[in-house]
């Protein structure tokens, strides 16, 4: 029995990620500030973001990188992550985001599993990544360094990211099939086992963002300000923060490392309107007395993901900040969001995952019988069952792992999430 949320389906444009996010910038958009990174005093307009993306794409094209190739990113949440990720995608290659907390062996494992030909790394992470590059069979000439002093990258035999930004070569033709062309290859353990590269197409990432826009538009369709500390290597931040801000022409304030005091200061200084958080930060906002020392009145909505949010924590945030607190559900294989609470649902607990996003079909299946869990008449929640999800946000599959792909995506196109404790789908079931 296929279930859906209350919002109507939306049209998914058949365009590349670059075209959807940056291809329609007008003269007014180009002069707007896109990114601020206060601790380095960096500031980029949308014109600069677009131009940097195209320069990066041109450099990779000139160096033989394009469709079928992969470039790994070992960067914190910073302006260069945005231009590097989208520059790689615009070149026709796939970006492989890497967790900056990885050990050298974990970096090497992802480089090998994705067959990455280049690694873009921040200078602060070079000590961990350089040994990994050698373990994976690459050389220093395959390493592009962000944030190094002039001449330092070249002294190590590497390439300075500034070289990419200065490229004046031709920009390659954009991709022609967004539905099959891989844009990003993050890692996930799926429903179990070792980490595997997840193939997310341009259409997957465009679709998930388009599906979220009707939900976010119910809060305030105008300009927003987001303070981003979540790692862009996590697809929650890729779609919900980075790409959302680029598409909406919103101001994105980046924090390479999370610090509670700095986070609160930036929310106050920049008048942040949307907070994308995880439960650990939710506890800070709910319980830390320091929060009362800052003006948080600009915040309209707080979205929590990546792990379950307790109702009492969400309710306390709403009370302290005067904002709506919403929880979402997803996984890397879903680009990542399939369910999220709708704004203005006062009778729905923030502990629930909310309705399915537009274009998403789902089932709740008893793992013992394989039968759909029946919702008793007059109830809005079911007994626990496994969530199965179908929609344009479902990944293409695991890279070079057809058997594991077949284990998680069935013949009808439903992705079996492996999550069983999803009986409390209040507001999500028809």
C-alpha cells in the first residue's frame, strides 16, 4: 500500500545541478553577497561564486577530467568547498565528499573505492590526506591545496587551488542527461556493512531540493540567512544548506569548525533566519543559559536532522527562540530527505518525522511478514515497520556494487531504509 504526504507533486526540471542553481542568475542576483566566512574575512558575491565554479570546471576539463571521473574533496565548511564541489560537477565529473575527521587510512579507502583522480584538500588537513594519497596510488601532482601560503603547495609538488581559479580555458559543455549523470559520490553504510560510495545524479540532487522548496516556502518565501557549521560533506548540509542557499539567493555564513559562542554570535550578528542543526546542538539551544544572552529573535525556523530529536528539547527551543522547530527524516541514499514536518502544524509533535515530501511514495512494512502495516481507523500512527521509499530522490545505486544495490532497492523502485522504529509517523499517513 503506497502512502503519500499531503502536498501535491512538483515538477522536477530536467537540468544539471549547475543550471538549476546558478544558470539563471540575473544582474541583481550577481551583485548579492552569497557567502561570508567571518573568521577569514572572506566574502563572495554570486557573480564570484559562478565565475569561480566555471574556472574550476575549465581547469579540470583542460586536464582531462570529465564524465566518468571523480574528484575527492577533503574540505571543511568554507567558501572553497562550494566552488570546488560545483566546479567539479560542472566539469562533468563527480564530487566525492570526504569526512574531514577521517584518518589517513579512511581517506585512502574512499579515494580507492571511488577511483578519484584528484583530491582537493585544505592545507589544515594536508598532514592526514597526503599519506592517504600515496596509499591510494596517487602522487602529489594529484593534490590540490586550498588555503596554503603562496608557493607552499608547489613546494610540496602539489597544485594551489588559486591556479584553478585563475584558469582561463574554455568551459566544457554542460551535461546532457541529468537523470543518469553522477554529480556526487558520498559514502554510506546503507542498511549495514562497510562504507560504500553512493551515486547521486544531478536529477537526484535537483529533485530533493525542489521537493523541499514548497515546505520551506510556507515559512517565509523571502530572503533568508543561514549560518552553516554542518559539514558540507554530509548530504544533509549539501542539499538543505549549501544548495538551498544558492538556489534561493540567500546569504550563507560558513563556520569551518563549530564553537558554541561563535555560533550564537553569528546568529545574532547576521540575523540568521534558518538554523539547520543536529540533536547535540539542539540540546545547546534548549539548555545552555548563554543562549539567553544573545538576540535570537531573527530565527524563524529550526530544522533538526541526522538523528532523532526529543520532543521536550524541541519544545524548549521553540519557547526560547520563538521559532518553529521541525524534524526531518532521510538518508544519504535519498539525497537525503524523504519526510519532514510541515510548518504551522501546532498539534503535531516535533518528535515525529512529519509527512512525506512531494513526489515521494512510501510504505511501512512488517519485516516479519513483508506485509504493509495497517493504520487503525481513526489513528494517525502505525505500529513499527520498515520504511520503504520511492521517488526521484532515490540514488542511482552503489558505485560498482550491483548486488548491494539490488539488496536495498527492490524491483518496484522502493529503497528499503532499514529503519524499523518509524511507527510514529504522525501527520505522515493518509
